[in-house]
């Protein structure tokens, strides 16, 4: 406790403090008696800390310097025409660059909403004047990791003789290149884009609001009920303000939180997603009969009529054909904002969006102890291996004696002659005179491996 370069008082106080933190009882009132020191109340919360590190800029690379054009979209960074025809748009998604995506949780995982995939496809169509999404089928949920980013590719093929172009959306997780190569690309959605033509809002007018004959619904338990079904929405997506019902029709008033940026979007994914929340509970378009969360699966004839909307009137009703829902969005005056001729919802598997997804190859490896049996078949003649050769001065008598130890008259392996007695694999070898050390657990396992190599011819 006492050292030459340390004062006695400091050493004594440090020792007493060390006793205190190790569970000892110290009379501090006696220690501070006469010093004028008094007790002070400490706050019941953690001390406030401030972070002064600068965050690296996100998405500041000029696409022109990479031979591409800017995409002018919050979810996409660049666009490029392909030499063989068609178009490709690229981007990067992450919870750091787009934190509002973290408000869309499905079965406990952050999933990019299907409405965002619709928005990406429509943005690709804007490049070629094909502003009508004739169909889009979501094949695999796009799950985001808590850290790191995900690369996005939206590919638009050349138009056919009918003016229809195939569109697909892929993603690849950002990660260091492993011995198995970079992460694989996953296709999440495929569809068809065409020119808008005369496609309108299905003749639905939402000028009268609320609609005549519609009965207002109680919405206090809407989002807790959705959370119990596996759809856990954060503040950005909790946008349903009021709701009504009239027979098979559902009406809602949806508004994003004040200050939510909508510039650059055709229609903000959170706004369009919130328009479907009442359908997820009571809509007739569910393609399943279980209790799992219902998410968008197949879209048909999606058209955006007006941009920069943050508040809309919504009508959900059974589609004119098929099992889907028709969705109509209008602004405060009843003018059309967006329309969907048919939308089919699908129930996710009980395991959630991660089922069937490709995992990082490194997650397949682990450090584990695998027990090894030394005698897997007692009736089988044992194999032999030289584990500890004797000195070169062995005599013929010793070599003959070593051969006599082999059971069933079996000959030793090639090269064993003249190298000393052979020991059965798994037993500790005597490297000379004196006592033989008992084999350790690791040595037994090593001997078993040696026996297995001989049995396999390796």
C-alpha cells in the first residue's frame, strides 16, 4: 500500500476507498468529521453527456463524377442508361440516411414498406414517360439491418412492341468481401410499367367529406391492435386521423406529422402505407386466413396524379374484379392524388420477414467442441500410427519386438520400421525411458483425428 513515490495520506485514502467499492463498510462521517464537508443529493438519472464528434456526410458524392446522372429522389442517388438498352437507377438505404424507415416494423424487424417499392418503380417510369405501374408483385420483403446500409438497384428493360417495360427491384447488403465473395443480390419485386394513357381515378369523387351515410369508427385501439398482429408502426407511419365505414367501403383521413419532408417523392411511402392501415384489420383483400400481419403483395394499375401531398382523403373498397382492394386518394378539395385499381394483401409467415432470406455466409461458422470417440467399432482391427519415434540406435531386436505387438499379424504402416515401437492412436506414446504421462483430453482428440485420417486414406 505504501510506496516511495506516493504520499501516506493518498495511499491510505485510496485503500479505504478500495475497501468501500469491494463491499466493505466505511464510516465516512467519521472520516470527514471536522472538515466542513457535507452530503449532496445526486440526480436519479444518468449524467448528461454530449457527443462532439462530427457525423460523416451521407449521399454527397456527385454521380456525374462516376459517369451517371442524379436521380433527384430521396431514396435513389443515380440513374444510368444501359448500353444494351434500358435504364438502371441505384441508391442506398440505411436507418442513418432514412431514419423514418425504422418506424416500419414487421414481426420485430425493420422492413422497407411495399409502398416504397411502388415509389421506386414509379420513379423509374418517370425517366421514360411510363408513369402507370400496370402491375407490381412483391416477392421478398426488404429487411434493413440496424447498422450498415443496403444497396438498391431498380432496372427498367426496353419497351416491347406494346410500350410495356419490365421493371425489377434488387438489393444487396453492404458488407466486407468475405472468402465466399460479396453479398448476393436479392430480387424483391417485379412488375410492368406503361404509359398513363387515359387512366383516371376510377370515376370516384371524394368531394363530399365525410361521405353521406358513412359511420365514423373508433380508432383509439387501431395501432395497438396492429402491433399485436405484428405491424408495429412508429410516429412517421401513425398517420390515420379519422375513419368511417359505409357497407364494404372504408374512408379515412390520413395526414403525415407536421414537418415530414415530402419533396422529391411522387407520393410519400409512409402516407400511402398509412392509407392501408384500416384495411390491414378489416379489409376483404387478405390472401390468407391466419393471424399473421397482412402486407401489400400484388399491385395493379397504380397512378400518381399529384405530388407533394401530405394530407389525403382515402377510400378503400372491393376491387371491381378479383379479390383485391381499390384505393383512391384525393386532396382536401376532392382532386385525385393517386389511385390503385387493385391491391392484394398477403399474410406473412409466422416466422416473419426473415424466413427464407439469405444469411451472411460468416454466420454459418462457429467455434464449438465436437466430442470424438476413440473406438467407434470395437470389433474392427485397430489402425496404427507412429506418434513418437525412438532414437536411431534401435537394434533389430527392438524392431522385431515392435512388430510382435501388432494384433492379428498386421504389418505396420510403410516407413514405420526402424522408427521405434508403434502405439495405438489415441494413447500417449513413450518417447523414452521413465514414466509415461497420462493423455490429456486434447491429446485423445488429436489421436482420434490421426486414426480417422489413416482410415480415410489421407
